[in-house]
C-alpha cells in the first residue's frame, strides 16, 4: 500500500526478492511513518569520499502482504527455502510516481510479535543506492570479475604484436614492454645476452597484457546489476588508458587446462640447478679435447617443480629452447710440444643438450660457451701463445638456439634430455694442454636452467586470473574509489532510472546545475550558522597514489624524500589550520626506467670505420677460430667462425682485427657508416631488489601511446615449423603522460607531474586539472559554510540536484547537502557553500528566446541566402535562412522567431553567405548592445551587499611603559577605537582592513578574521 504524503504525493516502498522487476512487491507502510532522505552526508573536507545517499531504519506493519513477503522468518521450525533469506540483500526503492529515490536494498533487523502468534511489525533498514553499491563491491576482488574472461586469448607472438595496432579485441587488450624481473637489457655483457641479440630475445611468456581501464569499470557495474551515465567516460582519451594485468611474479597466469595441456607454473617450471656433490671422489675430472662428457654433478640444489630426476635427466611438456647459466671451475697446464706459429693451446667449451632417442643418447643442440671461450682466447693472446698453469672460475649465461641441426624446434617434448660438456681447442688440432675440471675436489661448478622459452606459447591467457592483486587482493570498491579519487568524480544515483548512477568529474559537474531561488525555502526563524570554511581546514593536503613495495618506488621515495607523483598542498594563509589529510588512491605509480644499453650514440663516424669480410675455409665445427676487433663505437667485440658460420661482414675500427685459429682470413670491403641508434628506451619496471627479483604490485595504469621507434630487438617464438627470433625496430610505449611525444598540452595520470622521459612534461596534472578548483574554494578566506533549515515542497525537491546554485538574499551559493529531508512535511537541513566558483554563473544561466529585429536595405534575393546570428560574449553562431520568396524593402524589419532559444545575448552580424552581392545591404540591431539585450531578457538580481574585509586585532603592549591608542573604521565606515594600558594586552573590535592605526610601539597581530 502506498502512503500519501502531506505534500500531495503518493509514495510506495517497492521490493523484489528475486531481482526480477516483474515480480516486485509493494510493501505496506504505516500511514504516520516518517521517512527522511539525505542527498549528501559527507563532511566538507571528506575529500575523495563516496557519499552515502540514504540509510534509514523504519517500521513496517505486520500486514498480509508484508507477512507473505517475509515468509515465516520468525518461525525457526520452518526450514529454507521457505523463509525470507536474512543473509542476502533484497533490492528495493521508494517510488514517487516514476521518481525513484533511495534505490538500494532492504535488510530485516527484527520481527515484533505479541501473544506469541501475531506479528505486530517488522523493523527494517533501507540502504540507498550508493550504500548498496559500496556494500556489493567491498567483498569481491578484481580477480573475481569473471565477465573479463571474454578477453581471454591464446598467448602468441601474433596476438602480442597485433595488440600494438589495435587488432586484439579492438584495442581492449595491449601488451606493454615491462621488466618483471627478466632483467631486460641491450648490448651483451660478460655473462648475459641482451634482447638486441637472437640469443637473448624476449619470449612470449615475458609479456603480460594490459586491459583498458574502462573495460574493468564497465564490468564492475554490469556484473552487479548497475549502470551509469557519464560524458566523462565517453571522452576519447579513455581509450588509451590501460591497467597492467600483473598478479604473479615474472610470468603471467595461463589457463592451460582450457588448452588441453597440463597446468604449469612458469615461475618454477623447468627451474633447476645442480652441481658436483661435495665430498665425492668423482668431483675432480680430467677432460680431453675432442670428447663430450655427460655432466655427472649429482648435487641437485634447486628443483621446485621436480622436473629434474636424480640421474640428472628431464622431460619437457612442449618443444622449447632452454636458457640458463653455467659456472666452470677448472685448471689448465701446458702439455706436449710447443707448436711453431701457435704455441700452446687453450680449451674451448660447448654445452651439449642430448636426447635419448631409440635407445641412444644423441646430441641435439650444441651451445658454444662464447663468453668463457672468449676469455680463454684473451688469456692465450695475453700470454703470447704460451699456456701457463692457471685455475679459472668462469660463469656465463647460455641460450639454446637452432644450430643448423634437424631439431629446429629446440629440445623436443616427451623425450628424456640431459646435459654434456664438450671440450674443443682454440686453434683447430692444437691440443697441447691438460684440463682438469673441479680441481682439488672443489664443488664450485654448477649448471642451471632458469627458463623454458616456449613454455607459455599456445596457452590461454586468463585475464581475470591476471588482474592485479598486490599483497592481499584489490577489492572492487577500492578500484572504483581509486578512479574516483584520481579524477575527483562525483557519483550519485539517477532519480529517473533504477540502479543507474551519474558519474562526472567535479570540475564539469558543478557547472551543469541550475540557479534556484531559495529565498522562499530557507527558514529565517531558525538559527543560521556561518562558519569560515578554512576554520575547518587542514594545514596540509596530500594527493597521491599508494606507495608500492616494489624496489623502484621505494628507491625513488628514499632518494627524493617524497613519493613519486604526489602533490602537496600547504595552507600558508590560515594561522589556525592544523593537521594533515591525504587523498590516496589504491593504485600505485612509479617512474619509467632506462633500458640499459639503448640509445648508444651513433656519432662515431670517422674514416677509420671500415667494413671487413671474414672467410673461414677450414671445414671445422663451430668456434674453430675467432676474430677480435674494436667496433665503430670503440667497444670490444668478437666473431666466432666455423660450422655454419663461414662468411661474415662486420664494421670495425681499421687495423683493430686480430684472428686466432686456422683457415680464417679477412678482406677490407671499404668505408663503413655505423648504425645511428634511436632514443633511449624507458619502460615500467616491477622488481623487488637491485638483483631484479620479481614482485607483485598494486594496480598501475598508463597511457598506451602507440609504437615508438628504437634499436632492433627480438622476440623468440614458435612459428610454423621452427622456433624463430623475430626482429622489431619499435616498441609499445606506455607512459604516465599521453601522446607519442608528450607535450605541455598532454593529459597526465599523476597528481604531481614528474620530469618526462620523452617529450615535454605536461602543464596540467591530476591535481591542477581535477582538484585545484575545489581546494582553492575551500581555502579562500572569503568562503563560508552555512548550515540552516528549510522547508522545500516535495515537487521542488524532486527537481533539485547537488550541483544547483542557490540564490539567497542576493548572493549565490553551492548546494552542498540536503540532509534529513522529511517526505511528509518537506523539512530539511541545508548546507550551502559560498561564494560560488567564479565561472559557474555563466554556465548555468537558463536558455531564453531572444527576438531580434533588423532592417535590410532595398534588395530582393533571387536565391536562398542566410544571415549569421553571432554571440555577443563568445564564438558560437547560428545561421538563420531566408527563402527565395522573401522580399524586403528599406525600413522593413524581420523578427527572429521565438523558437530559436539562445543561451546568451546575440546580435545579427553584417556578414552574409550566398553567391549574390550584398554589399549595399545594411543591418541594424534592435538593441544598442548586448548588455541592453541582457537587461531586457534577464533582469539582474539585486546587487549583493559590498564585501567588507575586516579583522579583529591583538594589541600587545606588554613590553611598553606607555599606553597605546588605536583606531580605525568599521564596515559601516564609523570611527572605532580604544586604549591599551602600559604593560597590558588588548583586543580590538572588527576594524576594516587597511584603516587600523596605533600609537606607541605595540606588537600588532591578527586575532581573528571577521
């Protein structure tokens, strides 16, 4: 049953327990039930807090309808599903003939029974839309958004690279280049290969997706049965804002079961290390050139996935190349005869991967240990070909690539695999040395596998499972409020559409209201409180994201003594402000990090840079000989020859080439112009330590700014029938600033803009664009917060919005809140904030019909022509067309139809369009100027009383033996003054600023702003 309010409106409490609007039930209400609404109950300085629009406890009668709805809830002998579900929310709303208020849900608190059999009443709490929305989201995490599974896809190089040009889900998913602990770098070092080489190429599993932030926002509303209306989220730049899907450590999470394969944890899969068993008599081993030795180091020190057996054999679930690290500890000594022209030799090493096929161990991949081999060649050259007895402890990264054999897909799946070490010689056949591995039974050597390169390819990228998790999960409500806080969003329920919210940034929202005359509403008989807003202010406001635990964020904070991208507002005007308040999102932000080795200068272009051709004709295996040289950038380089490598061109500093080995010669091709490298590469980096250990992070959002040109780099992947390294000369550019080359006009995702890695630092930050207007209003010494009571008819209340401008006693105010609005009699509490932000009045003046009369000279148009109506105070225009039948004589006038509703004063310009000559036509306005038009259509409100800025002063005469007179003017320009005795302190009345005078030498300070 609905209830008629004393204001002539009938309202109903409507509930639907099964979420089906067609099955809704109108609950009975007591006729005298008093229901009060609140449009906003946040405090003035509750910045970034979602308001709660309505939460009230009311009592419902024990009627037949209500008893049926609550279904035996009082009887514990009746079991589910026949009773009302008290542990679940039941949607409800107050319906005022199509105006929906407090569309949220109802919770049963208790049942009142008398005589142990009759139900007297039900006590319930009604939660408003925002309260319901917040409670729905506070127990679910981003990883619970199952609808995001629509963006699941196969992990492949095609999807990764296609995403860069919007080909993956129309751009909803893009793969950034981010270092998650892989230690990405260019330019190979002594122990590592960079991503600019095929042996150090990135792999498919090194990439994690990023999802459009708007897709996540939309999914939250949709999954929980809500909608929203927002011009802000329809702005084009939102298509470029992405959140990195970074839940795990180095690698993403795959739904491998959905692809028909066994589930693998890439963080541990194939990750193992083994070394010689300490104390074993078999540790020390003599090795001879030309032989391969299966590694028999049986001390397994790392094997979390259990893939490595005690016999040091392993199987893979997929064809893949392998990567790892090897440490060799050995001693060499001269042996045999000195060879003229070569001296004594030194060993060279190849790591061999063997497969057990048809009962035999077969070498399927030979990996030259180039870093160790180069070191041995340098030692031999340094000793002028003489081999000294010397012990070495050398380590290097190794990478399996196709070496020309039959296994083009790397190490085969479902096959027993093991490692062996092959010993070779620097100069083919010069083996006059001895080699002993692990001398003295030391256990320093080891071999590790730390990456199965193709382990992630072909698996299903599970988007929900990869949503950011931080350390304890990211709640959906935290995601919503993070966006709300970053962009200062106003979120409130729609009055005309159930479970729909209006979402707009404050800076545009506050301009879209209407001017409402509140003189007839505000109760002048009740107390009106006017509080200077800055009396409630904090001394310091902090705006920023959450400081993440990752190494980059922590190091920046320590070095800069502040958090990255954080803005600080300090109130220097108000002596009385104190305390600190922080607006902090649950997101994190961090600087882009330079990718080591990129952007190397290409300016070294002297005539000494020469192109060489290197030829090997010896027919020996890989690494049979080597050429050392200085490249055109003054860096030491080397080129191995042998096996499939027999003809190579390279650029080197002239006369810097030295060859070691047989049957290798070079010829000079001619001058060589070295490659000019692109700019440095800067990318996000998520690590936990300086050693690049991986870490989990809070959500990070970035602009995707397209592809940026760079030096070549590679991605290794399974393509067709072979594993191939594909070259790229651009990378996906993610940044805190928008634009392929950010400029002063670019948008920013930081509260405080830091130095740009590319382009120019934008002028506008999140703080300056979305927050500063409101903060400046709060801290303006003139701003006052008015608390008063009012009586607003229900019909008018329905039309009010919190961005309306209150016109009261000749002044304008922002409508901060309507609290405790009584549906029965219209009584309520108001909060007003004024004066209004300066640009608000011009934006909220209602449209009006403006009739303009103008005269046209003697002329009869022969075809269609148009006159232009131009805006007096702007740049807009409106064309008014005249047909060919229109004829005007001198002095004849034309009146613009009232159907043309113009938002300001307009005039008819003297410029015409059309093919004919209108040079003799003159136009005169019906109003002398725009101000006359404005006065005729929009009578100005009575001028506000002049603002009088006055101060109460403290006259400290305690240090003087003479009395002090003071004087000045009050706000009515009356003379006021007084006297302070010697050695005393006095206080003035309010004296108009700039008129205070004193005698003697007292200390005068501000006591209060009047």
